[in-house]
C-alpha cells in the first residue's frame, strides 16, 4: 500500500511540474518568511483575495486539480476520498511519529492564557510572496491586527469560495480578537503563522521547528491549529 501511495504522489508531482512548465511558473521552493508588515490601506479593497495564477493554470486547477476532487476524479468529501487521502498521508506520518505525542496540559486558566493561531490554509499578507502552489515548505507571519483586506490565499487543495468571503473560516483572527476583548482569553499573540500546501511532511519539519521556537520564546500558552 505504501508503494501505491508513493506512485500516486510521484504521478501527481510529475503532472503538476509539466503543467507548471506550460504555464511558465517558477517552481522554486526557496524558503520565504514574511516580516509581518502590512501594506498601505490605499492598496487594499474590502476582503481577502485569491492569488491569481493565470487563466491556463486556473483552468487546469478547476478541471484536473479541482479542490472538490482528488486527482480530478475522487470526491474528497466521500468516505472513499477520505480513505485515499489517508493512504497518501499516513505512511509519511508513521515515519515521522516517534513515541507518544508530547501534549502539554494548560497550566493556567484560559482567561489568563496567551493564544497563537496557526493555519495550513495558505493565508498570507497581500504584500508577502505567495505560497508555491506545487508545494511550499515555508511559512508566513501575520500580525494580530491584520484585517481581511490585508490578506490573500495561495492554496489549490480546497474550495476557497467561502474563505474568500470570510477569512475566519480558515484563519479566525477576528474571532480571536473578539475573545480577547471579551476576556475569554488572556491575550492574543502579536504574531501568528500560516503554511500552504506541502506534500512532504519531512520537508516541513525545519519550518515547523522554527515556528515552534518562535512561539516558545514569545511566551505563548496555547496554540490554535486550523487545518485547510
């Protein structure tokens, strides 16, 4: 079964690379980290935007890499689609998992805790470099005062229709600010972190360790993980 999962990964990677050549995209995965600086309000409109990739790439995404299907054929929302997804992901997780997950109990009341937000929805500041849609092992930094109009989404593996209307579905920064104002949580971290699409969990580890170091040094008590 791991051999089948590897076959599908390699086949998908080759096809995506071929399409990228046709479109003339840069397939570089050089590490890129944002500074967390917001752009001028005059350069923004009222809501988050989707990163544009050109008409050919968007046509291929909608017809072949459709966010509602896997490999353009299997509906992701079905039991069979979930099974295929696990078939691809679980071998990687088993290789990386060593022993039990070191969950840390919360040592103070939620109302006194500092909370950080981490998302894999491909969210980033508009003035940051977009995530590489073919796979990106880097992360982006988003400040706590970011508004919906400051943000963009660079991701091709889920339906972004609703997230583009309300970014809180994949990056609930506004809801957390409300909880801070209502004293449900003690404090919202000044900086938050986002990842994009990456097929290799191993390649993500350097960025994950760097984000974990930053979070630990900033005195965060609780991390809210929001998958795409």
